[in-house]
C-alpha cells in the first residue's frame, strides 16, 4: 500500500493577491487623506481658541464706572458698582422681575435672580453686552448720562431696560443679561471663560 501524500489546503499568495491588498491599502490611505481636511475644518479656528478665555485687569475701573471688553466676538460689560447701586439691586424682590432666573453660568440652572446671585463679588458685575431681545448692544447708564429708569443699561432699539444687576425690568427683552463663567485671579483681575 502506498503512502498518502499530504496536501496543503492553503495556496501560496499570488501576485494578484498582492495587487488586491496593495490597492486596498492605497484606497484607505487616499480616503484618509481626503477625509482629514474635512474633519479638521470642524475644529475651532485659532482666533476662537484665543478668545476661549480672557483675562481682564480691573485696576483702573473706579466705583460707578464700567468697561466693555470683547469676549468671543461679543461685548462684555464689567461694572464696578457703588454701595448705593448694590443696595438698589438688593432691594428689588424677585417677584417684581420679568425674568426670575439668575442666568448665571457660575450657578446651577434655575437659581433665582437675586442681587447676590447675579455677581460673584457684589462690587463687580460681569454681564454679556448683548440685549436678549434682538441682540443689540445696550448703552450703560452713568450719573453723567443716565439711561432708562433703573440705572443699568438701555437698549435704544426697542426700549428694553436693565437694572444695575443686569436684570430686565422693562421692554420687550424676555431675559436678564447672561453672566458668563468667570473667576477672580486677584482682587483686580478676572478670568472669563
């Protein structure tokens, strides 16, 4: 009887197999090369990343004054309130407000719009400078140039008025001015964002 010959069930790779594998690999590399710019363009631009957070020096702001800085392409109001303005804001009950929500990114959602919930430190108010009605920029009220009935900001476009805590008090604006995330790095320097 003869010996049985062992046969292999796997064939050696051929030149055609190599061409298929090489073509598939090149197609994958080509797809990645085409997809990368499309995916990369969804990343924030360097300008946006640069404005993701800003530091603001407060040394020169006197009580009763405000400054406007640009944050993420929009105005941001930083106001140093006087003791009288702080007391004026604290005297307003939340029940009299058009919007009872604090809209303070530093607090949990739904916090009441008390004067204490509208500022990290009572002396300093930091609010978005964009009217919540149609996105205009309100003007600040000062003792030299009073604006509106509440001593805060007046949006001349449609007459929305905000008090010294940035809360809407009159007009078509539906919400208080937003308060961004910010913290004090020192007594005279804040970091927004």
